[in-house]
């Protein structure tokens, strides 16, 4: 009987412990539920705020679009004579003239042919300078004819090969003058100028390409507004 009574007391103690544990767990769950609900409420409030901001931004964007749509498009100033910029890839012309006629391009005549009766804004000649060859007289000649000479040294690699071109430099110069020109005359047959030609035409600039027929990229010819082949009468035979 005493053993049963002892076991009964132990069970009562265990029951009390379980009740305390259950109460503790219940309280913990209730706290977590309240915290969870608070987070849900906070999140819903944040979502409502974001929706309100989105609606406000949508209205502002719509108003901006309407304002932009109603604005008159800028009109190009009409001039009696178009402004032209001439950009000559001298290295490209040197090799093409030598290959086709075993001669040199007549840069004085070239400028007359390109400019005609238009307003010349700039005539840039891009030269790759070989330190082993004295080109000072040639550069002076170009300047005398009215060209603005830009030169960079030929880079000789460790394997003996050489590199030198003005593609990027010419492109940057042309883009920087886009608001000052109506016509861009590119004297080169290099197809690397195709993206530049596309960009210029999209911005309303007339693009003329001057080059030797068989040395000029077919794509470049097709993209330009006009392609003018350089013939033998513009070459000085050595």
C-alpha cells in the first residue's frame, strides 16, 4: 500500500511538472504567434506603402511621357551651305594608293573634291608615325594644305610585328563634333567604321565615304549616304 501511495505521489509530481512544461510551451507559442503576427502586420503595412509609391510613380511617369510626347521635336537649322568635317585615315590611304596605283594620294586635290562649295569646319589627318622613317616633311605638307595633323607612334611588339591605327581616335573626334557638323566625310575603306556610320545617320548626319573601290569595305559602302570612289586622277604616281 505504501508503494502504491509513493508511486501515486510521484505521478502527481510528474503531472505537475508536465503541466508547468505545457504552460511554458503554451506561453512561448503565444509569444511567437504574437511576434509573427506583428511581423505580418508590419510586412502588410510595408507592402501597402510600396503599392502607394508605385501608383504615385506610375502617375508621374505617365505625366512625363505625356509632356515629352507633346513637346515639339527639335528642328535642324537650315543653312545655305552644309558644314562638313573631313577625317582622313592616312595609313589606310597610303597602302591602298600604293596597292592600286603604286603612288600616293593627292591630299590637296582630295580636300578640294570633298569640300566643294560647302563650309569646311575641320580637316583631320590621322597619321601613324614610324620613328625609323623621317615623315616630318610629309606632316608639314599636310598642315600647309589645311589639315589638322594627329599622329601617334607605331607600336612594335616583342615578336617583331607592328600595330598602329586611329580607328578609336577618329571615332571619338567625330562623335565629339556631332553638333557642329551636317556632313561627315570619312576617307577610309576600313569596315571598322560601320558602327560609327550607323550612329551618325541615326542622329541625322549625312555620311560620305571616300576610298579606293576594291579596298573599301562593302558594308561601309552600303551604310554610307554616298560612296565616292577615289580614281587615278587623285593619285600622284611615284
